[in-house]
C-alpha cells in the first residue's frame, strides 16, 4: 500500500483524487495539498458522499 499527495485542489485534482481513492488496494492514504483549505474540504466531502474511505488533507 502506498501514500499519494495530490498538489492542488482544482478540477483535475478532484478527478485524480476520486480515481486514486477508488483503488484502496494500491493507495492506502491520500493527501491533498492546496493553498485553499475549503477546496480540500470540498474534495473530501465529495469522496465521502461516494462512500470512499478516509482522506487526509493538508493545506499549504
């Protein structure tokens, strides 16, 4: 299992986060780094609404 960091929280990052989170057998932890915490929160909320497990965020 691997950890991955997605830098940015725009449209492409959202798609990447969903794709990565849909493969928990490969990626055990997803970290989203962005200047805007609210964008990270929005991605996490959308992942949780789809029933995907834990996502961690980091705003920088």
